[in-house]
C-alpha cells in the first residue's frame, strides 16, 4: 500500500434544506452516503462502501473535525456538504489539511455541476487505517469463496463472529460443537448462524473415517485405530482432518485453546508445504498511512540463519497477498558492518540464504530498525539500498525480539496487530489469542479465507 492522499471539496454559503443531495450526487456521477450522527466514526464511512474508484459525496453531520478525518481516511475525492455554511466549511478545510487531506477547492454554489465534476476528477487512494484495512480484508475474502471451519462453537465470541461473517457473505462456515446448544445460545444472543454447517464432532459419522485416515498417517509412529478414534474426539484434530480431507479450506482456532493445541495437529496431518522446512508466522501491523508485516513473532524461538532466510522469503510472499509490495529487512543491532559478532554474522547469512531461495526478493540486512524504516537514517548508514529506509516487512532475529516488538507497537503506537498468520503449511490454519475479540476473529477468518483462495 503506497502512501496515499485524499481530496476534499467543501461547499459553503448554501442552504441545503431544499436540496436533494442524493439526486445531486447522481448528476455528478458520484456515490453518496449520509452519515448517521449516532455513529460518527470512520468505520461508518468505510462501511458505506466509498472506497471504490471515483468520487463520493458524504452528507456530513455538521462536525467539521469528523468530516476532515473522514476525507483523510476514506481517501477518495469527497464533496462534504456543510449544513452550517461558511464557518463549518472553513473549519473542515483547516482540519482536512491537518489530517493530510488534499483540499481540491472551495465553492459557494451547487449550480456549476460541470465545475464540481472537474474538481472531483482527482486520483486518490485510501489512506491506510484499521477500518480501511478491515474493509479490504472482507472484500478480498468474499472474492475467495472459501470454506473455513471453526472448532470452538461453545465460545460466544466464535458464534458472534460467525454471525457477522455469514451476514456479510464473507465465506462458508462449519462450526463444531453441540448443535442444539449452539442454536440455543445463538437465539439467546439474538444472532443468526442458520447458514453455517453445524457438526457435533463427537457423534459425527465422519469421525470413523477420520480415525482410519489418522491411523494410516501416523502408523509409523505406532498409532493404532483405537488411539486414532480417541484422538478424533479432540476438536482441533477433527477440524484439522476436515481441512486435510478437503471438507474445509482452512481452520481458525485458539480462542479457548493454546497455540500448541491449535497447530500441533497441523504438523501431524496437514504438514509443511513443498519446499518449506519451517512453519513460521507474521503479524500484519496496521497503522495510520502504512501497513507493515512483522515476523516471526509467534512460532520459532531461535531460528537458524537458513530458517531466517526462508522466513524472509515466505513472509514477503504472504505480505504480497495482502497488498504489500515487499521490501524485507533482516533486523539486527548492526547496520551493514557497523557491528560484529555471531548475531550479525547470522543476519548476513540469512540474507544470503533468502537470496539463494528467491533471487527476485528485495531483502537487505543486517539493518537496525531505524535504518530499515527511516530514509534519512538509511542515506547515512546504507545509501543506495532498495530496502533501507523503505522496508515494510521486518524479520526479527528471534521470537523474543519479535514478540516484544509487535506488542510494543500495538500498545504504544495504537497499531492493529492482525495475526499471527501461519506460513509454511500445506493448507491454512491460523491461531487466535485466547484474549481475541470478535473483530480479531472476523479478521483472522477473513485472512484464512484469502490464504485458502490463493492456494486453490
């Protein structure tokens, strides 16, 4: 996602009480949304689906700061109808500039339709923000037409997230649990999960088929059919077997279970993708005006240089699937040869390993974080690099550093951390934090659907 801009045309000195703004929008060839003053949020603007190409008209709520924030967040040319005349419009213009929106012009009349159309004929892209990113995820997932299994149907958050995903036609869903209990709880929560496939894994006829398959897969480890039957009573194993057998395209779990409980069955059943020697993860870090990827922050405690190189390459591919033009920084306490030691040597070797795996990947290291993301620092420490100063995929030397970094950005910079997104498996399985919120679950399911669609 490139750095973006938005445009604002502010209309002043006009009495709008007798104007049909929706009809006026149609005359301009624009999309239209009237904001609800009960929900004056950027999310409301985004959900009005104003992110497609072309201009849009927002009938504001008369609160100039919000109108300006909306202009900067949505990132399309906007005509903001200012109901209070000059003062509101003037304030909106000043706030728009503070929010880094481009002010295309100020007009005092709606009569000149051609002139207004010309003002709105601007090229602009959405400015990255959490609502913008989440809306893009939903659209991308909807296009993938994937089927995701959720094996924790006894958790209210899963049921609520499922209802939202189904209502927005994001993907097909199977939910594991007691069917009657799930339906009763959905009614108590006033949500609709009727479009989901509900399976009680303890009574499903699929259990015997899955047990036979698991016993065959694990016979070298001495697993008997009876042991396999017992294993299939575990929801994570049953759900993972659904993915393995093609009855679902991906799985999301972990709201009520540990990471190990979620991903261990994947190692035994789905296994790693061809050419992959390590399963790793990235977090998508959504911040105002930028989207970054951090890896590996969830799986590998102490990766080798070769594993770091592989993580760099696969992280670049994952990031690209979500709209990032990847420039990968292998991080260290040293930039180039400014420092020395085993950790610096490992970063150098990791970069060599990444380039050997994929000569097209843009990867550089060792880089200190400031040299990776700040062009001014990069010009001093590593001039001429196509990555330094403009990195957007950051590979941390170990799990400790990566985990600390993403949580620091999340808690102090207000970043939306989406993940962990697992990489290197044959089919997508993703883990939730046990503290996951409903939006976290919705985002993770959408990501899983996108991964599944890309693998088809």
